[in-house]
C-alpha cells in the first residue's frame, strides 16, 4: 500500500509539473518596458549610440537576464555587480520583466562595430584565436566563439561590441571592480593581460561580424 501511494504521489506530481510549463517571454511587453527603462542609454533597438553603454541588440538573452539580476540588490544584500545607475534601473523590474526585456533585445539586429585603432588588430586576432600560452591567456574564441557570437547561457556575444566598453570591462575584471564572473574565470584571464593586449582584443572583437 505504501508503495502504491508513493507511486500515485509521483504520478500526480509529474502531471502537476507538466500542467504548469514556464511561460514564454513576451517580447511585446519587453519592447514596452525597454522603451520606458532602457532606451535612453541602450537605444530603442539595443544599439546604443554611446560607447560607454553596451549594445544589447543580438545579445544572448540568458546573459542579459543574469546581468540585470546581478545589478539588482535583494533582501539587504549588495548587488553582485555594482553600478549605481544600473542598480536604480533594475530595482523595479520583476523576473518576468527581465526575461521579456532580454528576449526583446536579444531578437534585435546588432549594428556593426569598429576598431578604435586598426594597428592593434594583428595582436587582437592572435589573442582571440590562439591566446598566449606562456602567459596563461587562453584563446578568446574558446569561450566566445570564432566569430564572437558567444555560447547561450554561458558566454556573451562580443562581436561588434563597442571597443571602449569591452576594454573597460576587461580592466574592471582585472582590478576586481567587476566580480560576477563564474569561478573567477575572467578575473584570472584579465589579470594576465596588459593594457595593450586588452585594447587589442577589444578592437578585434568590435570588428567581428
């Protein structure tokens, strides 16, 4: 009898889970919220016009959700990613709002980027494709893809991103000012990179399509 009851509980439980699938993100709501909250800095279609504000168009939605959640302080705890402006922007967003915004921006077409200094591209290409083994710098392509498209739910798209923004984030990882990378991966890599190498990688990523 006990086994029968346990089996029935399992069946009922499974049906309960199946009957309540996770809702799909609503891109219409995402566009509406993005227009009100995000567009001033990141553009209505996610193509920011200011190099210090990242392009969000075409970014991996799961990555965007994580970043918004990391900017948000909760239950008296400090945000994982400290930024007063972004902290204020996401403070009133629900989990569904974040998913909707991420789905909307992720579905937009990112505009091409450009290197700040073309002379850095050979070094940037070398580091992107092969890294620098003696210094312990792995190839950027190993995680972010040969064309910078990233890997869903793990590594962000960097192709076409403003070089100024990528440069600033690598330096923030290097100093520890940004510390929301899993297992300190980016902090460990950036710590081995010089300013010239960071600039070169940022320029090369901006040129990727």
